[in-house]
C-alpha cells in the first residue's frame, strides 16, 4: 500500500510540476508577445503611418520584430535615444557611430523622430561619443524632430549649431554631422 501511495504522490507531483512549468512558459510567451507588440508600437510612433505601415521594425541590436517592404527601418526607444525611423544611409551612419568608426555619407537621407526623445537621456550636440551631460558638451534632449544627412558637408556651412534654433547642425565637424529640424517642443 505504501508503494502505491508513493507512486501516486510521485505522479501527482510530477503532473503539478509540469503544469506549473507549462503555465510559466505560456505566461512568458504572452509577456514576450506583449513586449514585442509594445516595442513595435513604440517604434512606429517615430514617423508618419505612410512610412511605418511598411517599414521593418528592429531592435537596436538588429533583431527583426516585423519585416517590412519599403526600405525604412524603425527602432523603439532605448536608454540613449528616442524611437526613430531611418532611411538606409542613417543605419550605416549609426552603425559606424556605435563602433567609433568613420563613415562617408553617400546620399541625402532622413530619420524621423516624431515622438521626440521620450525617456532617453539625450545627447551632446558637440561630441557624438559623450555618455552623459557635462558643462562643456552642449547636452540636448529634443522633442519631435527630423534629422537629415547630406552627402557633402559643405552644405552644412552657414547653418547654426545653436540648439535653441529650430534648425541646426548637430556634431558639426565630425563624419556624423547632420541637420536637426525641430517640428514641436519636447513635452
């Protein structure tokens, strides 16, 4: 009798453990699905629907959350930047920036950041590699804006670098220089 009770208890415990493991796995899948949905919703907040509806949605580490067909890539907010939607030249520039490598801008290219910086910390207007604000690195956290790359840095001459202006050059004098165009104020 003791052997059959032990066997029954062992089976019941095994079933309970497997059930608990299955529930945990399902809960984790639901959380991951919700997180992916939330990431996509955050990423598409960066640009007009005419762009985002067919854009590829990726995380900054390259994980594709949704395949697209129009050549645009949209990214959800990270700790250092708000959500953005980029034409390919922007992705080339950001890849080089993250590796601290030089880049040659070969074509006019737009990046939308219509949701602004969100909870991201912002960036230095003068030093593309600055990790945090200092007294001399002109830290800025923008509201909704566009960023424009031009293939010839001479086209940036005469444009302001003053972050108080509605249009200014960020990172002037570096290979990552681009035009910032404010479209609204930061909330």
